[in-house]
C-alpha cells in the first residue's frame, strides 16, 4: 500500500515542551553565569540609538550558545528556542531576526568594546584559578581568514591574500589549551604583520593584568618575522621563537657549517639534526639573536637543507635543542603540534603519524615543517 504523503510535506519538530536541545550547553552557561558574562556585556557594550541596542548581554549569549552548538549562521540560533532549552540555560534566548538587527548595529569601532569584555572576562576566569599564576606560559600568535558572503560588510567585502572575501583577524592563543587570549578584527586586505606589534603589547598587558606573573614565551611563524614584533617582546621581557625566512646569505652560512656543528635529533626523517649560529637580523638596527636551525641530510648527497630557522634571544633556552653558549647542544624530543584553530592554512606536524606523509624521495629536498618551541 502506497503512502499518500510525500517527504516534501513532512516536517520535524519538538512534540514535548520539556525536551531540551543541546543539553551540553549547560556547562558553558553555568560558567558564563559564574563569571557574570551577561552583566559584563551589558556594562561594556553601548550601541547608542541603533535599533538593536537593547539587552546586548542576552543577544550576545544567544549567539555564543548557538556557535558552541555548531551554528554557523544567524538562523541556526532558532534551534535553541525549542522545548525548555531557555529555562535550562537560565535566561531568555532571542530570535534570529532580533539577533540580525543586533549584529547590524555594530560598527568596526564597536569591536574595541568587545575587547574590554574579553579582557575583564579573562581576568575573572584566571582570578578564579584557571590561569597560570607564576608558571611559565607560551603564546601562539597567528592570523586567520574569516570568509564572508556579502558586499555590504564593513571591512569584509574585499579580497584577502587567500583570494576570498572576508576578514583577516589576529589571534593570540594559549599553547596547549587553545584558549583564545586576545583577538583583533582587521579588514581582508590587511597584511599578516599589520598591527601585530601593538596587538602583542596589548596581549602581554592583559596577561599580566590577569595575574600571569611567570615567564612568557611567544611562538610565531615567518609571517611575523618583523623587527617591530621582536622589539615588542624584548621591551617587555618576553622570550620569543619566530620562524626566520631562509635568505640566500643564510643558506650559504648553513652550507659552510662543519659536520661536527650538527647534532642528530629523533625525527621521522632520517638524518635530521640541529645546529646553532649567531645572527643579527633586521639590518643596521638589528640585534644579536641565537639562530637554531633544523636540517635534514639529503639522500644520497651529503649536503644539508634547512627546514626552518628560529631565532631566539641570547638569554633564551627555548625550542627543541637550544644550548647555552658554554654547553654542547642537548637533544630534546620533538613535540607534536596539533592543527591550529587560528590558522586557515593549517599547521604541519612535527611527527609523522602512521599512514601520514610519504618519505622524501632520494635526491629531493626535505619537506618543510613548522618549528615548535618549548620553555627550557
């Protein structure tokens, strides 16, 4: 017997008013209530006479919960209004149409108000025991691409370096935990280093203000190989490990290193080793740094090809094999690095998992991988 109903006429909905969508949101909702996030947003965010200016805390929390539940557009927030979800989360949830009006009320300058919210929220969270206190702390600095799909978005209607329309924000993330420490919205055409030094200074200030009293280390890729970024670290006593661009002059120096200058390290490629050379980058205004190079012997040739060069301050003892000037190179086991949520291009891994990248063919240069850093 054939059904008289077609799939196009069927709809799915909650039949029980006590049902809850995404009950796992109870944990972040409890944390938000403990930290007073709604009240903090109401206090800091002022949209003037804009149509969506009222109750910014409730609207922001609805957007946050929707994002945590996997929503990637405004309409996805409607699922949170099903059943008794609002009662479980302990507050009202706004409709997608209301959220759209709220978001359209923001201008580019209102992002600074959200900066104040995140800064104070971080201080409250770390003050409750979630921070590093006096322990060493590592920051990963990176940029990402947030693609947009309209021409009316302020700052997001132009093309990025990835040839898509969108924003190009900066992010500072806690190594290991992935906690976002600071973010800075930028237009799509912004270069990687645009505003990076000032952003880094703000990040360090908010970490110190939140109670981080221990040693801070910055890690960044070659996109942030910039004199202003390094000076911002040195001025604030922050150690740094930044991937250095492999220039022709440096290649010649590395090729001239004697065999005894290289110390083998455990690595997924046979023949991997590290060496240290002195360097003074950034021209006449440069300063001495320690350049740690990871290389790989080509097969079957006996020459070395650099994979990455990571400069650090002379007083540092960071990265995978960083000796003090008076001691021989000591080998540290490479630490694997998971894919970074801050990078649209993704990170490589410092270890090759089973079934991963194929071995380098004989005579080919070794594949490049980002360098990781660890506190000494």
